[in-house]
C-alpha cells in the first residue's frame, strides 16, 4: 500500500511504525475470510482491510476522527485472526493499537461512552474493586431487563452467580518446588483473581509438582491489556511498568527462567512489552521481560508432564484468539491434554472468536452475543464432557451460554497428575460430566 506521510510525521515513532505496517499491506483481502465482525456484519469497513483504509486516511491527514471511523475501529475484536491469515505479514495489532490511542486523544466520545470506558478502566484492573462491583451486579442482576442501555444490561447479565473467596496464593510469596528444576514468576493478573481463583491455585500446584519453584512477585499485577485496548496508553503503560520493575527485580536477584502467564489475553500483551516500551527508559527491562514471558502451556511442554491413561473423557478445546493468533500457540494445550489421557475435540469454527475479547462483550454486547451463540453451538455439537480453554474471558463468555462445565486447561492437567477435581465440574446449575476417576 502506498503511503504519503511527510518526513516530519515520520519522526513520530508511532507513525513510523504504522507506516511500515500500512506499506506491507497488498489489499489482497485474505483477512476478510477469517474476520469475525466481517462475517457477522458483512461490511467491508468491519474487516481488517476496510479498517486499514480508515486508519491510513485518519493518520496521514492528521484528521480528527469522525463517528464512522470510530464506530468501525471500536467494532474490531483484536482477535488477530487476520494476522494468522495474512500472506504479507501485516502486523495489524500494532496498527489498530496506534489507531485506538490516536482516537482516545483526538475524539470526543458521547458522555455515555466516556462514562462506561472510565468505569471499566477504574474497576476491572483492580481485583478488590472488581469484587465489589461483581457483588453489586449480582444484586442488580434480576433487574437487568429493565435497564435502558443494552451495555448496562450486558454487564449485569454477565455477573457470575457466585464470587469466590480471595485466594491467599495470589499474595506475594514463593512456592517451593518438588525436585527443583527452575524458578519462574507467575503472573496472577487482575480480573481473573476476582472471577476464578481456581486457575492460579491449580497452576501453582502443577508447576511445583513438576519441578518449578513459583514466585508471585511483589508489585506485579494487571498486565495493562484492558486499558491498552481502549487506547488509554498512559494508564496501560503505568500498569505495565509496575510489572516490568517487579519482574526485573526478580531477574536481577535470584533469577527467573520464565514469567508464566495463564491468561492468554495477558500473555499477548506482556510479550509485546518490548515494543510498547521501545522508546522508554524501561526499554531494556521490558525487552528482557518479553523475552522470557511464556504461556503456561509453553512452559509445561518444557517440563516432564507424566503420561496418563486413556480416560475416555471428551474435552472440547476452545482455542483462545490471543493464544492461537496473538501468540501463535496452536497445538501445545491439545498435546498436553492428550498426553494426560483426555480425548480432545475441536469445534468446526476453532479459528474464530467467541466474542469475549477483553471488554468487547461489555462495550459491543450485540455483536458479542452473536459470536458467543455460534461458538457455543459448535462446541455443544461435539457432545463433550468438558470444555477447556486457556483464557478467563473466553471461559466466562462461553460458560454463560452452556450447561457443559468449562475449566482452564491447567485445571485438567493438575487433576490428571494428582491435584483435586476442578470445582467447576460439580458447580450448581452445570451438567455433571460422566468422568472416570483420575489417578
């Protein structure tokens, strides 16, 4: 794609990077075949190619974003399926992130949009605030159908029926390994700590059992993805900087072999810290952090996971977009589940998004619901005993539309290697799977 940025414009590192990305696009349109919003809406401007044209025009002309441009950029899930499909290697993620930051600085949103975005940015990254909000939403859930705003209705309807107690395993500390082979830092996250404490608990048990000493670093918290995808760069970078400093301190102290992340949406962002901070005083430490950041499935492939007996238990594996497209990790979770003895099944639309996408299901609930309904249909068509996923957002999204129990991949691997049965398998209101007792 030909661009006409001036030498003065190209002095801006963000513009220079966007120019590189725009010039790599050859208009082929392969991205439209795998774009969820294009499939649902059928509008060229709701495809990556269409959005690229809008972004190019806006940035080249230093144009104040208009309502049409913002609408179509806002509708992007950042599922990054287009990056998997693109034969030219267009790095759409960096381009749309830049566009969102530009819009955040130069577009005056309606007050309701500003209020919602402010609220989400002030609550979701903070576990205790989020717990209080979940309690309020739980109380207000019976009144959801009378809410005038579809987004407020979605927020109330998505509130979980139960809120788990705080897990002290999420506090800064070190968990010793059995037959220590390595030392790793576990990112405990933010929203996940409020929504589902079983995931971190299972991760710690599994990693220490397999020889990894696990440290929860003092000062580490939210990865910054939620605000980053809203274009709130100052907030997202401030949050990410805390993680970088906390993990760099561990690396410079007793050392780290990996930074382990069990929420793939966070993992995609942490692995991009090197880019996000490339012009910052933390650039070197950010690059070091990104270099050793791993999804938990990547680390487990390096450890000696015991082979399990065939359990005849059907697990439908949902591939989170941030894992299969954002991090290009496609087979590891399935390989691990198979090794543990599970029968692994995949839905027909495994490459497409479930509609969760961070805060997307709260800000674009109608499109999100269409994507969720389709994903649930294709998963249930497999008649699984369990649905497994590697991202809390996907788990909440899909779990809200099916009676099939949904658990994190790590919970199943922990169970198969001596840990407790995942509580979600016997949760009230869920269909109890027919599962033989694991060793």
